[in-house]
C-alpha cells in the first residue's frame, strides 16, 4: 500500500488556533473547522465560549494540564489524535493563541504525518497580538520599538530560556509567554545584561477576556506588583518602551474622558 492510499482510509486532523480567549478573535477558518468537527481535543487556555461553536453531541475531550503533568502526556495526546483520525472524518486539536507559537504543534504535526494522517495547521491570533489590540498599543512603533522578540519563560526541561542572557531591551518589544513563574530570574538576567532598572514592563492576565487585568511597572518593581496583585496564569509580559507609549495613550484617554464627562 503506498502512502497515499494509506491516507485515504483516515480522517484529517486540524491543529487549530483558538486565539487568546475572546471568541470574536477566532479566525473564520478556525470557526468553520470547529463547526464541522466530529471530535475536539482541547487544553486549558480555550475559553468554554469557544467550544460552544461546535455542533451539539460531538465529543469534546480535555487534554490539558489539569490531567497531571508527566513526561508522556504529549505522547498520549499524539496517540489519541492518531486513534481519533482512524475513527472520525474531522478531528480538531484546539490550542490557545496561534498553535505555531509555543504550542507544540511541531510534535503533533510530525507524529500525525509519520502515521500517514492528513493534517493541517489553522492559524490563530497569538496572545501578543490579542494584548496589543485589546489594550490599544502597537507591538512595533518607529519611535519606540523597531523589533519584536517572542520569548518563553521556560524550556522543555523546565530550565529558564537562554534568551534573556545578554539581551539589550532598547528599541525592542519583548513579549514573554509563560514567564510568570520565572519572573525573578528574568528580571535579574535583564539587569545583569545592563538594562536600566526603570525599563518598563507590563503584565497582562486573562488578555482579551472580560476578566483581563493589566499592571505596569519596571524591572525594579514588577515582581512585587505581581505578588501584591496576585497575578495568576495565564499571563503575558511585555517589556520595552512600548509600555511607556501605552501609558501615554491611557493618559490621553483619561484627559479626554474628563473633558467629555458632563459636569
Ligand atoms: N500558542 C499560544 C501560547 C501558548 S503558551 C499563543 O500563541 O498565544 C501559553 C502561554 O501563553 C501562557 O502561559 C501565557 O503566557 C500566554 N497566554 C495564553 N493566553 C493568554 C491570555 N488570555 N492572557 C495572557 N496570557 C496568555
């Protein structure tokens, strides 16, 4: 049996980005794919409202961290997807944000293709873009940040990312995913790299959802701000002068709202 005839007996798996939370930030393609799904495997970051777009009576299978973190979890997910592709026509693996950004889509894509299963990635809006639009600031700006860097707070083995060592924040917007637990290390590495203590940082929890919270500070203050306000996951960090721009825009909005508020 050649690879192509092998494939025709099986369903197709779509690795779909759910966006950062707000269901309106689903792409049209993601929405269409969810509506035709026979089974959906979803993880922690997918808002329940997004699952509501699926047809009634299909199987919704939770495969997130609450099931317990152990080394073979990714292998188990891969086998579940392979098994489902043998049973159903349209299988969706739904992931927060964009599946191609810190979403382990590579492992799943490779596992499926190596079993001869058809597979497609459906882009989602990554949290960084969701945050920028929800708070109303750009990620790049010719006067504040000409470059963007997406970093993860931790690596596969749990060690901190190498990306913060010797990193000069000037002229960049640095977005840190999964950075909450290693904030102390991130701050100390950025200070060791020679960045000023007053380098601005924002932390945004539950971005794009009704429960969104944003706090701004700098390298010196952000850790205590996070502790005092009990900021919890999911949260993203935005580092760089663009945070100053965000504050300036907030001040402008406040100035205008006081002018426009009737006496
Ligand atoms: N693929 C996702 C990222 C997955 S890594 C994307 O493109 O956005 C998981 C991390 O994403 C979380 O630890 C957190 O840092 C960030 N994240 C996801 N959703 C978020 C949200 N609604 N608000 C804040 N951070 C979020």
